[in-house]
C-alpha cells in the first residue's frame, strides 16, 4: 500500500486547511485510518482516527476544530482543520491499518500556522 498526502501549507491563525491522504495498492484490506502530527522537537502524536465503520476519535486539543473523514470508494482520507492555531504547526502524517495487522505511513506534509 502506498500513501500520498497533500494539502499542507502556510496559513494564518484562524484559517483552515484540508489534508488529503490517497491510498493505492492493496486497498481492499484497509481498516482504520488515522492522522498523526509531529512538531519540531516533540514526539509524534495521534490527532484523529476513523474506523472502518465510521466512528472517530480526536486529540482533545483539536476536538471541535478538526474533522476526519474517509471516502472508501476513492481510498482517500481527509482532515479538515478549522480555527487553526500556531500550536497546530507540525508535519502531519497519515497512517492506515490493514487486515493482518499491517500498518503504513505517508511521507508527511508540513502545516505551518502563523500568528
């Protein structure tokens, strides 16, 4: 499975961005999909996860601002980020979990929020 992320960039505080993660290859076995982020000098953290049935969970600091979604017909996952804050600045990674307990990571996309 290959993952390609897009949609990162520079935005002012209060602005919005939508990240996309497109999967290709053996996509028939994808279960959960997730977004992580890693700020400079910090550990990578889970931002949001969406299960195959559509249930979601979010990092407390992004609840009410970020929305994770998936389009299984297009094998694509999204992260809509609203009311962005400087502390959301990080490299964002997508990750998928497949049957057989395999996991795959995207290459990352930079999100920078200016104050």
